[in-house]
């Protein structure tokens, strides 16, 4: 009788975790359309995935998680969808503020926030202030964010400061992400294989992972699979390993 070869289940190596994982949360609309539901329903369930990922990332020991929630190009979407995304973001911040505080998690938001609804701006400022001294997981949410816009903004600040010459470390201090390390791993769900103007400077050496799973279905197992895949990569940063 032929014996079946035992397939070894790969497990996470907790000594080699990515420090910073960034998520491009794609596929909410397609996930909803498959179920005969409006796109806004996909965003609602997608927010549940975001909460699950935050909890599990904290449990695993990840230091920073970033989420691309709304890009500078997303204003071209239908108004009801844009309004719903902002409503979900506002409600999430309000409902989770105490949890972030008690769990030693810090919220930060990057992007051109002056263009966001005023009530959302207020909640962002309040939650950032309340959690600013927390030392655990950093939750970075990109709202009305564009990577090119961030770089142009940094250059304009440099010009305003009269800086004539700068190195990479100095330039990083002018970016909105100056308080966090660059992403080790970028996950874009739903199978699309592009960065779509997300952290263009910061992702120079990030490992990219493109699961076909739509964001509303991305939960604990999918996060662990992504980390295991990351740990299978050979990160050389342009060098040659002997």
C-alpha cells in the first residue's frame, strides 16, 4: 500500500516577526456585489476585519499596523459610499478609544485630514491625544492619503525651512510616517498587484503579498499565512548573502 507523504504545517517563527505590517484593504465592494449587497455593506464588514486584524496582530506581537482606508483618489467614488466610509471611521474611533487606551495601543492618522469632515477630524485629534503616550501596538490609519502627495508635502516643508541638502534619514523626518518604521510587509487583498500610491517612499524595500482573499474575509488565519509567507522570503536589501 502506498503511504501518503505527510504535509508539514508551517508555523510562525516568533523570533522573526515583521515589525510593521501595512494593509491595502481591497475588495470590499466586490465582496458585497457577490452577495447582492451594496458596496457600503462591504465596507461595514471590512471594518470588522480591521478590528480582528488589530487584535490578532497585538496578540502575535506585531509593533505597528497600517491601514489604507481612504486615498486622495477615492473622492471620485459615489458620495454615499464616501460618506459611509467616513461614518465607519468615525464610529470605529469613538467605539474603540477606551479599548485602545486600556490595551496600551496608540492611534495615529496620516493624510490630508483638513479635508475630512470636521466631526471626524475632532475624533481623530481626541483619540490621538488620549493614546499618544501608549507604548504598545501602533495603529496607523491612512485617511485622504496619497504617497506622492506626502512626498511633495515633505519637499515643500524642506523648501520652507531653507534646507539646501538632506540625506535619507533627514528626509524621513519630514514625512508623516516619521514616528514609525517603514513597513516590512505590505499586504494588498483581493488579488490586485499594485501599491496604488500607498507609502511610495516608505515601501522601497517592503515585501509585497497579494492574496486573492477579499478584505472582508481577511481574518486571523489569513494574517498568519501572510506572516509565514513573509518569513519564507530572503530579504537582502540590495546586498548579496554569501
